C-alpha cells in the first residue's frame, strides 16, 4: 500500500512538471498505438492486391493504389507525430531538469545542518537524486502512458494473430517473457550497483575536480602534484570502470541470449503461417506479411509492457530515495511572532557531538551573555569555538541542554532566531554579481540609500577600492562577470563584513575570523571602527588574532570543548594562564607587522608585551 501511495505521489509531481501540450500528445499517442496493426493489415492487403494484379486482375489496381496511398499516409503521419513527440519530450526534459535542480537546491539549503556534514549519507543521496531518482519521479506519467499504449498494442495484435493461429501468440509470448524478465533483472541490478557505486563515482569526480578547480589549481601546479592526482584519479576511475564494464559484459551476454530466443521464434511463427496458407490458399500470401509484421510488433509490445510494469515496481526504489530527502528538510515550527526584546544569550548545560563521531566537541557549557555585550571567543583550533556559534545559529541541535535568546529557546522559532542574528562565517559567500547585491543580499527587503551603503563600505575599508571602479557599487564581480573583475581574499572578506553590517535589524552580530584574510594594517584599521560596527548589538567575535581582545567586554577561552576562562583582558592577563599564553605568543608577530600602522603605539605597547593595568586601560580607550 505504501508503494502505491509513493507511485501516486510521483504521478502528481510528474503531471506538474510536464507541459500541457505533452499530456495532449500522450493522449493522442494512445490512438497511434493502433497504427502498427493498421500498417500490418494494409500491407497484407497490398501484398494480396499486388499478387492479384500480377496475375492479370487489373480491376484490383485502383484498390491497390488506394491502400498504398493509405499506407504512405499512415507512415507520414506516424513520422510527423514521432517528431512532435521528440520535440515535446526535449522541452519536457528541460522542465524536468529544472524541477530536479530546484528540488536539490531547496533540499540542500533547507535540511538540518548536520546533513551538510554527510550525516546519513546525505551528500550521496543528493547526487543520486540529481542523476537518477528525480528523473524517475518526473517521468512516471510517461511510463504510465507508455504502458497504456503497449496494452492497446498487445491486445489488438493478440486478437489479430489469434485469428490466424493461436499457437503463434503462445510461441511469441514464451520468448518475450524471458527477455522482459532479463531486462527487469538488469534494471534492478543496475539500481543496486548505482547505490553501491555512488561514493566511488563521487571520488572520481572529486579528484578530477581538484585538477581543474580554480581553488586548488595554483597549489597543484606549484607543488607539482598533478601526477599524484592523476594517478589517484586513474586508480579510482579504473576500478569504477572495471566494475561497470564487468556488469555491462554480463548484461550484453544476457541480452544476446534474449535476442537469439526472440529471433529464433520467427522461423517457427513463419512456418506456422506458411502451413495456414497451404491449408487454406484463399487467405492469400498477405497473411504471411501480416504475421511477419505483427510478430515483431507483438514481441516489442509484450516486452515493453512487461518491462513497463516491472519498471514501475523498480522505480519505487528510486522514488523512495527521492521522497526520503523531503523527510530531511528542516521543520521550522513557528513560535511566538514577536521579535526578541533583548539579545540576552544563555547556554544551559549544553553538550554537542558532531554526527558520525563519538567525541563531544562541547561539554556542559554554561554561560550567560548580556544584551549589548561584546564577547571575544578564543582558543586553539578544535577547541569548540565555531561549534559554539553554530549552535547559536541553530545549525545543530545540542545533545543536552538548551540555548535561549531573551529567555526563549532558539528552536521555538528558528526563523525568528536567524532573523535576529547577522553573521560573517569563515566560509563566506562570494557571489558573481555586483558589489551592491553582494552586500544587500543579506536583507533583500530593506529600503536603503546609497549614502547608508557607503557608510558600511567605509567602515570595512572598501571605499577606496569602489571609488576606483568604473561602475562603483554596481561593478560586477567574479571570474564569470563580463569584465572578469575578481577581488583578493581580503577584499572579498570586507564585502562579507559589509553584508553583515547591512543587516541592521539583527540584534546579535557574529564575526567568525572576520580578519583572517586581511593584512595587519587593514586589520588594525578595521578595529578602529569596531565600536561603531558593533554598537547596540550583542557581539560574538571569534579570532585567532588577539589584537582585538583588549577592546571587548569579556573573553571566553575555550579548550577541549570547555570554557576554561571567562573575564576581561586585564583579569585574564593577571591569571597568567591559557589566555595570557596565547596573547603573549602573538606579541612578536604584531610588533613585526604593524610598524607602519597608526595603531602601533596602542597595539604594540606594554599591553601586548608585558601588559600592566595602565597599558590595558590605554588600549581599551
């Protein structure tokens, strides 16, 4: 019963993705299912008339010509209709592809964040939907119409052949069933192999992509590792191709056996027809032509019919894969409609373990962040900093405990939570569109002026660059733009920062390594505007560069998934523990790289090298 529901669900989608003209063509195609038997009948009549005319009966000439014209008309009509079918089918395919791509994009952008890490084999399922199962769902109506056509052809041909001799139908049926069964077994085996080989196929694409990708090509060429990548690609591709060739060889053998059976039966069928003509010459030589044509039509219709029914059963596997993605889509339950009054944040006994791993990344986190506070989150790689903010954004559900904003659980209304947060992540987006759209995309409904936009641009240090561009804010960016105007990593990061600032309605700002791609001088200039950028917002800043930590209200120090220190810069330096160790380890780096910075006298004084209460107060101001 579940399978029937899945098929009907697929049919609804299939009707939605097909053109109206396509449905009409499919309906007309049902009528054309009778054309083969009409052709065979007319051809048999023409054969008899030709024989009669050749024996001197010229009275049959006119009838013969009439049937020949009718035969030609049917042939031309069938050919024209076939071209129309192919044209409509090509347009259908484009629409189907559009639907599948939209579905894949929607799923990838709507699933719970844990699936992005390939939880429950999500990535492979997405690829499988894109390449296999989506098309099966969208084509389900076509399969149904094809089965209807084959039913009509099967019934009509069976009746016609039975009139000649019932044994002909039996012989043809006995040789068509094995062929249909083999076809089904091949499809079923191919489905199981496709599932099994998805990962290997993805690895082949991955290593091929590394050889041609813009992101890795420079390193590949610089390190001269192209031979390593090619060897790895050939190794995986070789195994993949070997398995596919082995399966193909097996299927070719089976198909050859089926073809031998189908072709061998023609000798028997024609012999039976010849016997019927011998026993009753009055039926004419045209019966021989009729049987010859209809035997081929019967085999095709029978095989297609059986394969069609089996394909519907087989497609259920693919359909289940397709619809299983819907079950992964994140359910955004709407809670209280009002926005948060205050951006107080609380983590209460929060622990978290990433999917497909056993070791907790966060362990029993308890922390309160007050509305308007600026918090720096520091610690070594893998200490849990980014996971801490990913949970706040609602990307993952904690294993234990809860996270609240303004006293409400963030998952009571995840849409509201995300509307209240503006963030720049480590892997920020680089969109091939104008600078203006790259910035304003973060709040597309907001009405703004160029003056406001220029303020954000100036705060992040992009004003000089934009002033030099021919089209200013409307300059198209990216390698695919008409001007191929791409930016440096630091410039792209500044755009990401401006995009975060543009979301002014957000009460919480998250900055995850916001200066990772900036040089020290650009970083120092950005910090000059830091208080204006974060004014009135609860701000969480993650950074390995600790030059900013003296400017924040509190610092949370993470280590092995726990908050081991919590205080301001002066307090933590007095403790002389993990934070002090991290801070002092960077003093030399800042001293060497900020020689030309206006902030040199602030950042590189005793607050960096050997901070005192006085120097810390100077930095804070």
